[in-house]
C-alpha cells in the first residue's frame, strides 16, 4: 500500500545533504559552478552531464542531480511541495501538487533516462514536464472548484 506523508525533519535533512552532495559533484566536474536555485542551475548540471564523467552506473550521483532539478522545478512551478511516498520499496521524496494524487519523482527523472541511453537536455526536460503537469494540475484545480 502506498502512503503519501509530509516530510519529517530527517527527510528534510537527507534531501538537503543530497542536494549539497550534487552541488559538490557538479563543482568537481565544472569548476566555478554556482547554485542559486534558478533555471541557470540546470546549465551547470547539464555541463556536468555533457562532460562524460558521469555514467549510467553512477545512479546515486545521477539521482542526487535529480534533487537539484527538483529544486529548480519548485522555484519555477507553483502549487508543488516536497512529500514522502512510503511503500513496499521504502521512503522516497516526491513532489506533490496541491495535496492531490499528482506526484513527480524527481530523484529518478535524470537517472532513469540516462540508464535507458537517452540524451538528457535539462531545460527541455523542465519545459516538457511543466507542460505535461499543467494539463493534469488544471484538471485538479477545475475539480476542486
């Protein structure tokens, strides 16, 4: 059974550590990278991905980059917040729209694509994700009024 729960203090700390870890990875690959939560952060992450220094076997690193992607997504998309999905596989952070069933799993948004051999363009991915979710979130908003 799947449960969606508010993040606890430990979850928030773990997510912050993961984002800091991701920033450190990018800064190691791209000297001078600086993060402020804006869409420009995706350019630094993109340069790290394009460097060839991260492979599809670097799952933890790639999932950590997903946490940075999520931070940008939250800053440019309204109505979403961090939650925890608790199921048979464990506890995983997700982004949830307005306490609805609309969930995004950002930690795997980059890693799954790279593991499947896809070329990832983060700004394009962000735009496509926003477009897809806009349709679903609009339906949710209409149903709640």
